[in-house]
C-alpha cells in the first residue's frame, strides 16, 4: 500500500529512526552514491534516503505484523487513515480515549456518535454495529474515525468485562473491510483494555484475524 505521511518533516532529518513509527530498528542498503534504501523492522515501511532527507513522499508499508508506536492515536503519523474507537451502548462519552478524540477533532465525533446512538436506540440497538465519521467535507478529510459498538454498559464491580469480544470481532471485520476498500491504514490505542475490562492478549488475536496486509499501528502514550 502506498501512503503519504502527513508529518514526514518531523522525521526526514533523522535517518536513525523510521519516518512512520519512529522505531530505531531499521536497516539500510546503498543503492548508489549518497542514496540508501531504508527499511523498518517494526512496521515494514521502506523509503529512500538522501543525506538524511526523503527522496519521495511515497512510502511502501508491507509490515507482516502489528506495529507498536509511542504517541497519540488521534494524531497518526500519516494519512489517509482510519482510527478505531470502541463505544458503549449507553450513549456515554467523555472518558478514556474519547477525551483525546474530542481534544483533537472537536465535538464532531461526539455529536455523530450521539446521533447514531439515538437512532439505533429507537430501532433497537445493534451490537457489533459500526459508524464512520470524517472523510471528505470534514476539517481533516484524510482521517476517518470508526465508532465500534462493542461494549455493553460501563465497567464496574458488577460488570468487570463490558467489552463483548464477539461484538468486537464483528466490528473489526467491518473496520478492516473498510480500510481495504478505501485503501486506508489503521491506527488505534490498545482498544478494549482499561474501561473495556479486556486484556490485550484477548484483543490482539482478533485484530490479527482480520488485518491481513493492512498497515496497522497500535499507540502507547
């Protein structure tokens, strides 16, 4: 998949790090004088480097595994892309990753989720349902957010595992289908853990089940 990084200038001067995921686990081989072909062992990105400056704005991502990145998933290193966001079936918004989404994108994603929740509630809420916000016509047209209705209620002593893995499985199938159709990379925090009550050992295999060759990045702050 060919992608155009939206913040390539942040990495172009540092030839010791990957320009996509910032990992320093990179290899290089000389193509000709002063030009090296660079490859990242973390995310699979490849690019050409001339005196520490990228030769092309196109980067090829063919990573065989999930790439783990330090940073904020609401500020992906490149686009076009889609950001995965798990939402609950209660209409609640404001805690966890949703707070970061609001800080970065304003109230648009929240209003979209609230509207979808109201419509779904009146017709009978479908768990495993997804709704996409963003794209053309929005402030950041190359970034999409997918709200995935995979969580039942809120985490509590009576509900220690509100994330429903079966619903998440359905949502991830939709997510990666959309990413494949629209040629988008996928970005996410460690979805489902924390307020979802799941463990990453439960969630990661579901991502790998549907990911295929889609470039997928998991962010840790």
